[in-house]
């Protein structure tokens, strides 16, 4: 139905599937994606919370819900959501990178640096995670390590213009 542009019918079918089987993860994921695409953030948030109530350890739902809280500057709640799925998030780059960003915004830089290191060790190395690590190490006054993290972020080739310029600037300033 979605492929044919019958969004209302698809939503109704997905809600019906969830009514028949509350734990139907594929239906819930599709419905959440639909709501996010439509900008229906509160509807998506409600279904993410319900999904986590059914399966508290499902890291993708925790990451998505935490991102909603981060967008609303609800950092404490975002961290609570992520920590509730910590066992399932251990192998997830997105989980650790988001947790690092949340901790960083809470000025908990030692924990943020640890989370960014876990993100960098969990999979493909992201320039954004290197920059996040650099920011936290800089805040901890670990300048040589911060400069190296910024340098590796730039070398990744994955940074967007402003972030890349910032990282390059910090490398120069920290040397």
C-alpha cells in the first residue's frame, strides 16, 4: 500500500496489525518510519515508547526515541532511554555515538569520551565520532589527544563543510 501511495490505508493496516499482535516489530517499525517521514513526531514517539515497553532492549527503538528527546533538548530523558537498552546497544555504532553526544551536551565529558571510543571501536569509524571525541578530550584538557582525534576526524573524509572547518581549526589551535 505504501509503494502505491495509499498511505492512509497502510497506516490503518499497520495499526490493525499492532492491534492484533501488540509486539509485531516489523509493523511498528514501518508505522514509526511513516510517522517520522510525515513529521508526526509525537505519534512516532508514542509508538517508540510502546515498542520499548514490549521489548526494552531493542536498541534501534531506543536510539530513535532518544534522538527525539535530544531534538527537544531532553538530554536526561534521552540518556535514560539509551541506558535502558544498554545491553542491546553494545555493538551499535549509532547507540554509542548518540550516547556520547548526549553525555557531551550534559558536560559529562569523561563518559562522553568513553562512549565515543566505544562507537569508534564498534564499527566503521565516523569522522563525527572522532570530532565528538576531540571535543570531550579538549574539555578534559587532554590537548594532544584532542588534536589527534580532530586530525583523524578530518582524515576520515566524512565530515561536512562546517564540521570539517571546525576540526581543522581545532587541530591548528591545539598544536
